[in-house]
C-alpha cells in the first residue's frame, strides 16, 4: 500500500469507526459486531503507525494513553457551582417566588432536565478539538484528567456542525446500572473492595492513573451546559441544549420546556414515575431559568446560582430486620456474607436478601443478626444494607464473626494478603463446582442453552457432573431421570452442549474461569497466544508483553496452568473436541513452531509488526527481551543492546533474508 492509498484507507476507517461508535451508543442497532469493530480499529492503528498519520481526533485516540502519575490542577475560569437542593413541592414553589420577586415580573420560563447521579466534568474545545477535560474538584479548581476523558465514547474528540472555535461544555459522567453491577460482581469475586454506587464507581474510575483501565470501563456522559465566548444575552437553555446536540454531544432526551412552575411540578411527577425504568441512576430534576438574560440579573450566592435548583427524588430506602447472616461461596471460593431480611418492598420489588460485601464492611457498620437496618438498592439493582437503625445496646445480638471453616465443605478459610475477602481453597467445594459450571455455560462463555442454575444444581447433586469434561460425556439416558427432563429436552440439552465445541478459543479460554481473565483479557490472550500450548508455555515475561496484561493477571494465568489437574482437564476437553486454537493459527504453517524470536533494529523491507505477524503465522513467538530461551534474534540496521546481549548469550543472530529462507 503506497502512502496515498494508506491516507485514503485511514480516512475511510476513521469515518466508518466513528459512525459505528455513534450507532453503538446512540441507536439501539450496532453497525457491526464487536469483533469487526476491533479488527478495523487494529487496522487503523497499524496504518496510522506505519504511515505516521496521527490525528488527535482519530478513533484510535480513545483506547487510552500513557499513565500519568499525578493529575495537574486546573483552575476553572467560570466556577463550577453546585446547585441548592430541594426536597418538597413547597421548596420548589419558594424558589419560583424568589425568582419572580427578584426579576419583578413573570415573563420567564423554566427548563427542566433530568438529574443524573454521576460526576460533573468540564470540557474545553479549542479549534473544535477536545483540548481539556477536568473534574469539578472544589468548584474553582479541579484535576486535569484529559487522558481519561478521551476514553469516554460519548465525548466527541472533534466537534461537528456549525460550531464556534472555542467553547466549554459541562456534562455529567456516569455509569449505567447494568455495567456497574457487572463491575462490582467482578470486583467482589476478585476480593477487591466494591463501589458503593455507580457514582462512586464513576469517580473512582475517572481518577485512575491508567487510561487503559478507564477505557475498559463503560463510562458515559450527558452534556448539559454550554459556555460560549460571545455575549449573546438572548440565548436560552433550550437553544444551548440543541446546539450541544448539533455539535455531536449526547444530550438527554428527558428535558422539558416549562412556561411556569405548575408545568415543572407535572414534569417532576411524570419523571419520578418512570425513572426506575431508565438504565442509569437519576436522583432528581434540575430546574433552570431558561433565558440567559434573566440569569445574569438573578446572579448567584457564594455557593450556588439563584437561577437554578435541584429537586431531589425521595431516596429508595426501606427499613427491615436481619434475621440471620449467611455466607455465599463464589466460583473462585470467595466467601460473601449475605443478610437474610424480613421481606420488604423496595423500589417496586420484594427484597429478602442484601449483600454485606465482606467481613470488614460488616465490622465497619457493626451489623449484627437481629438488627433493624436501612436497606437500599445500590444502582437500583443489588440491595445492600446502608446502616443499622440505632437501637439499645443490651438488646443486640453478638457482633459478627467470620467462621474459620467453609460453610459448604468445612475446609479452612484463608485470606490472602492485600485482599479483603476470605476464600475456600477446596477446588471440589460444591457451590464452587456449581458456580464454575454455570460460568462455563454462561452467555459470554460457551453460551450453552439449557445449562442454567437449576440444571447445574441437579447435575451436581446427582453426581453426573463435577468437571467441565463431564458435561460432554452426558447422554440422554443419564439425563432423563432428572426432574422435569423429558426425552426431548434431554436430547436438546445434549445437542446444545455438543454445539459448544464450535465456540472459538477465546470463548473457551474465558469459560475456563481463570481468575482475573474476563472477556476482554481472554480475547487479548487468544490473540497473543494462538493456541493453548503457546499460552501454557508462556513465561511471565511473555505474558507481560501483551498490552493489557499486568503482573496480577500474568500471575493468575501462570498459576492456573501450573496446576496439574487443570492441565489434565484441558487435555480431556481437547480430546472431546473443544477449540483450543485460534483460527488464524490453524490456517498457517508450523515451520517456526516452538521457536522464540526477538526483533531488533530496522529491517530492510519488513515493518516490525509485519515480522511479528509472520513469525506468529508460522507458529513462532516473539518476546521483547533476549534471554537464554531465545532461539533467534532477527536483527536489522542500528540494532542496539539486544544484539550485544544475544552475542553474550550465544543466541543465533539472523538477517531478514535468512528469516525469509526459514519460512519459505
Ligand atoms: Zn468450601
């Protein structure tokens, strides 16, 4: 591809990926699969690098930059004020009365906007391009978190429409509840502290030092305010929201023009009714005087503007009594204490159990069996105990103590350093076995129809299945004696288990349930190591050479494959026909099988990425540092220290032409 063609393709890819991105977030129907998206993104990244075609608004900029050690402080030219909160109809009416009195007439209108429970951020655009993203901080000064903000797909990197050269935008960054629940359950399983609510998860994420991690968390943003340099006093909030929309920002559809305060009350009532059905958390309605010229007259107090207030919905909490604290055993042995509650109606559902997260959390809140407690839905999904309702000390039960043994199998519980969770390390512990099997069959893993909680429970209880390979040995005759299992459904079950043999390597890898190996990490690993052998042989250094893999994941992968029973399990699964190789690998040669290469210097014709690809296609591996395990150093011009090290260690050094000979 010459540079002219490259330029064309790059521009084509950028347009396509931007469109796909918009469709993914703004419309329900995605333009392409995640896989295609990733592949095109990879192609774009490669072309940009090879032809030095960089641009700050390319979609590749969204994947995260270099980690920063400390965020620089920025001063907000226009302070980011917080709003006064109101909790009743009367207080809202009081606000309206103050506005009318200060203005001396009632020719104003209101804009009502849904209030999202997230984190306020400030964006600055210079020449139509994102130049700065900052936190609110104390309202006057915040942190420059531009690298993290760039990863939010709802934040346009460059503006569209007829936009002015310079402008500022304010928005609310937040996490959808489903994403929050998923993030928290992964953290709980990993023994990490969980976030109390989506707002904390958002704030915690945006303050991470590593944009790559931020990019993996689905933070979203609604824009709600626009600051322009011109002095157009005739502008209204409504017009500004429309402009934001035109410039490419995501603006919440739940906004309403209200000629007077009565209409505001109607909106509050209406939104309060359906807010439970929204995918994100809202905690109220923001009411703003619509006309900019009146805002100026109304001004502000030291803390808050006089032209806007927030009306807060009543929090969804309920009081209940804990009649017992039970312990749940997760897939990886994590013990989670759970409060068994007297049933209570909360946000439209009956709640009987609430997570207590971990021992520390129980001790911190001093929660005991028998206590009356306030229960809340975190992210309106998982109920949790907020705190204990004050009661007389002598009537309370004993403080909670974590037992020393697993409640399910009696093994001694252990707590690893740096972790808050206790775990049962018995691999055969029944709830662990059940949860592993459920995970194996789950949608993101091998997606086996019909293997859900109830079926897994029966299979394990009847001693039909205890390992993954057992699933593939099930026959219709094994299954028909089970409850609610006719001949036909047994046959269907066997068929759907059989069909999972066609699932790609990355899905199998995820299904194995290795600690810290989620969907994305599994995909990255399957790409870097196209067969299970390559992965099993990979040392820590090679694992760390994969972009997304840090020491924690590398350690977990290594220790999984080091266990002999896991090696045996994989051997059996492979015999049973599951896929343990990436497609690309299957189509290539094995001329370099088992050989490890290190690349150094500039090769005469091949780009480094091309050489790496050729090595992998032919069954070889590349690593970044020369060691005794290195078979060949492929050296080009201006090779440096790696070449010297290769000579010292006696590693064979080859030139590009010799390399071509090897794979011919
Ligand atoms: Zn156990």
